[in-house]
């Protein structure tokens, strides 16, 4: 059976989601973590659209990739690490 | 020992979850419980009951309005918590690292942002006002306005964006989501129905579809403006530089 373009796209999106999620959790650098989390949100927005949930896709893109990323970034720059590396 | 216990626990949890997943009904099957309870009612009747062409909006604002009223209140409480910790700025006297840093921002970035931000705001108004008939709605549109203010603030600095969206406007509109939603709910009681009833029994049958649609749009606009101002206020409270509340030189 010839795999369809949609199925291939799903596999690609889902595997990228897994990769970004794992990297965001395991990264030692908080800045890299936040950027990976933002990438995860963008991919998730695409996935919501693939699942025919455009309302959720809009929310995920605006809130997940936009606002929370910036709020996390500001929070990182405004706080200091006390524990030794 | 501790490691072994946690490994065992995680392994058991993973096995349990995998077992549950294997027992779940196949995705998209029409006989699934998710497809047989309320979904047929929403899909078949929402056009005639909620009078919103976007079924999702009909469900969120109308069928599950009470739930959404709670969510809107939670967002407002989040702002109250942020302000309780970080404090509100003094009017017209705020700066952030963009103004305080000596590095001038690129002309290309400044020009692009100045060109693009009005269109982002226009798009967000479209998302809010068309929430009744196309994907999106008050919350999404409000978040897009918040995102546009984030871009504006990171490029032009907090002082200029606090001039564009002054404290007076934000303080007046922050609660509009909760207030509009609640007043529409009370209006449902005054109209002869229950709390949050959009179809008022006291209004003639022929006017009711238009009434329900316009009340939905009104709630969407309230949530959009309120949500946007909440996002902007949280951002302003967070990026404000400590001890920079002096007048600009």
C-alpha cells in the first residue's frame, strides 16, 4: 500500500513533536528549553490543524508559541540561579 | 535503592498506561462514547439553538457558558496574582531594558514591526468578531493582540507601548471579559430565563435568533478586549525595570 502524503506528514509531525518535547525536558540550558517548547507549540498547532481543530490551532499558535514563550523568557532573564552548576 | 524504586514505579505506570491505551476504542469510530453522548446534539441542533455558525463557539459560549465564565474568571485572577506580586507601574513613568540598553535596535526591524503590528491588530479584531462564524473567537483574538503588543514592546520599549495602551484604558478593560459575561448572564434572568440563557422567553420568537447571535458576539468582544488587556498588563508588570519609575530624561 502506498502511504499517503497526509499519513507521512502525520508521522513527520508526531516524531518532531516527540523530539522537541524530549529535548525541551532534557536540555540543561533554560533558554534552549523555552525555544524548544515554542517549537513544540508551533508543531502542535500544525497537528491541531491536521486533526481538523482550527480553533485549537489558533489558540496554540497565539498562546503556546507566542505569549507563554515570551513570559517564560522574561521570567528567566528576571531571575538568577542560586545553586552551583 | 531509591533509584530502583522509582524505576519500578515508572515502569509499572508505563505498563498500566500502555494497557489502558490498548483497550481504548479506535480513533474516529462513530460508536465511540465521545461521539454518542452530547456531540450529536451539538452538531445537529447548535445551528438552531445556539445560532452560531461555528459550532465550537456555540459550545463554548452557549452550551458550556458557565464553564467558560469560570475560565475567564481564572484568567482575571491570574492577572490579580501577578499584580499582587509585581505591582502596577506608576502612570507614564515606566521603562524596560529596551530603553535602558545602549544598543540601538536595527532600522529594518523597527520599520518592519511598525508596518506589521497594525495588520496583526486588524487580524485579531477579525478573529474576535468572526468567532461566531469562523475558527477563533474572543480568547484567540485577545491572545493575538497580546502577542502584537509583545512584539511592539520588545522593539520600541515599554515607555512607548504604555503610551499606546495607557494604564487607564487597561484598568478599565481588564475586567470586561468577566463583567460582560456576567451581565449577559444576569440579562438572561431579567429576560425571563435562567442565568446565562441567551434565548429570552420575554422576547418574541422571531427576534430570538438575532438576539442569541448578537449576545454571543457581545460576549466574544468582551472576552477579546478583556483577555488582550490582561495579557498586556501581565507583560508590562513582568518587563518593567526595577527602580526605573523615574520620569524619562
